C-alpha cells in the first residue's frame, strides 16, 4: 500500500469517525484502523518482536481508552500509535528521537505540505491511476461539495432541497475535521527525518564501536585519562559519604522523629530522592560515557559506582517502607500510588545504570531503555482502574476513610453502591450519579465510553 493511499484512507476514517461526535470509542477505532494499515504496509515476514510488542501496547491502550475515555488512557493510546508507526517504518530509529521528530514535523507541516512533489505520487508513462483519480474525481468532488455548501448558506430554498439529502450536514465541521485529519495523517505517514537526525541516530547505538573504544575522543577538560579517572573516584567518594550521612538522617527522621506533617514530609523526601538519583545518574553517565568503560585501572571507580547504586537502592527501599506505613495509617490515594510507581521506576533506573557500566554500554542505551520502561509503564497504568483499587482498599482496611475523596473519584460507582446503597446519607450522591450514568449511556456509540455502556443502571432507576 502506498503512503498516499494510507494518507487518504486515514483522513477519510478520521472525518467519518469524528463528524458530530465527541472523543470516545471513535479514537480507539481510528487507532486500530491505522494499525491495520501498518500491517498491510509492512507485509508478511516484517513483523519484528519489537513491532509485536508495540502492537500489543497499542491494542491494550485502545481498549483502555474505549473503556475509560479519560485523559491518561488518551495519551497512552496517542503515544502508542506514534511509537508503533515510527518503529514500523523506521525500525533503526532510536526511541529517544521520537518526540523531537514528531514535534519538528508538526511545526514544519505548513511548509512541507506545499512541496507537492514530496508527497504526491510521481507520474509514470502508462501508469497514471493515482493522478487521474485526484484530477478527475477528488478535486472536482471537493470543489463541488465546498461551493454547494457555500451557496446553500445563502439560499434557504437550496438549503431545504439539500436538507432532504443531507441530514444534519455541517459543512464547516466537515471541512475542519478533514483538515485536522489530513494534518495528523500527513505527519504520520509522510514523516520527514532531517539528515542531522539520521547522523545523530548513528551516534546513539547501545554498544561502543571497537575503534572508538580503543581511541575514544576526549573533551579538552580531561586531556589526561588518569586525571579523568581520579576526578571520578574523588567525586564518587564524596557523594557516597554524603549519601551515607543522608541515609542515616533520612531514616532517623522517618522512623524515629514524630515531628512535622507526615504527608508533606513523605512527598518532599520522595521528590528529593528522585532528583538526587537523576543527578547522580547524570554524573555516572558523564564519567562512563566512553574511555573509562575500557580503562583497566578504573576498577576502583566502578566499585565506587556500584556502591553508590547500592546505597541509593537502600534509600529507595526506605522510602517504600515509609510510604507503606503512610498508607497503612491514612489510606490509599492516587498520590501514594504515584509514589510507589516513581520509586519503582527509580529503582529500575538504578538497575539499568548498573547494567550499563557492567556491560560497557553507551549512554544512549540507558536513555533508550528507560524511555521504553516509561512508555510501557504508562500504557500498563492506563488499563488499571486505580479508582476501584483506592476505593476497595480504603473501604476494607480504613474506618476513618475520606468519604468526599471517594465520591470525587470516577469509575468506582459500582463498589460504592454495593457498600453504601442502604445508607440514607448516600442517597443524594447515588441520585446524582444515576443522572450522570444515564447521560453517558445516552451518548452516541462513537462518542461513548464502554465503562458506562456495560454498567448495570437498575439501581439508578430507583432514584
């Protein structure tokens, strides 16, 4: 399948699915349609394990958005569609370049679209079906529809005549959706990669080249390998000593000092841990960017780096224990789940930093790997009903639960009704929720969310 055909089909699908519709199941259907086009374009035998993994992420996030329809699952699906398409067409492109290339193509669209030779099919002798279709059908059809709509806006009689054939025809919405769909599909199927990005991509390999390993380039600040190694050893000795002292103070404040606000202290200290780990990983990436990976005299430097990672792992585990105590005393919330996720991601970053140094990988390996980890975490989390998890935990384990907090969360109505439907104080809440559920279920299918479509609303009808 040619790119121009995929562009036209994608634009038509976008317009048809979103015409007079809100964002809902239609976005999931569009994502699946794009995925099918990718499969057709790739052909048999070209579906790599990475493409299959990204396809699984796309389908999972499509189901998540069709079910919940929230902002989190929307961005998970959007990123999945972009990542799958980029990898399918440019399998050697490093993931760390994806955001930059997408932003660049969006910004340069207004210039690139006028270079018709770049995206319109080239004419070949004896083979002009594409150009003939555009010239003899597409352009006249678009012109006829556009001018008919304009004339209908100035004539009531013509509008009434057209009203018999076009039910709810909205020219402005149709043209706007077509233009918006064309914008996204053009930048999706006709992504432009500058030469500078290709050169940069060649430098973002996971492994060092053998020639560069033997004679790596050094910045002017470190003309002497011994100076660079000693600088790293001194720096890591200093940060290790500071970290040991901080771990002692941190655990004393957490487990033996009762002063202060527990909520503020937990989140403040977790933020401190994450920022310090990011900064220290940056320090390790600086020293282990090239030459010191292969220096036989850098054994002390590597031991200091491994010791630093071990100490940071202890710090992360301490924060996990404190967050667990916090949840045990005050209940589960979105933010406390977020603390778990960010601390586990920090621990994952330490593991891959350890592997980078041990196996002599490049900094690009660490950046690309962690980007994949963040992407996978984002997609998986989009499918989890955290509202149900928070509600179930607080109902079961906490008597002094925050009722208002539970009522403000979405996607937990069934559990709350099952628990409190006999409580008179909860009847106004269930009455309001019944109206909300009916409104959601009355949406058109393409604009709806499956969570409400499959919800049993019998209890709502009683109110």
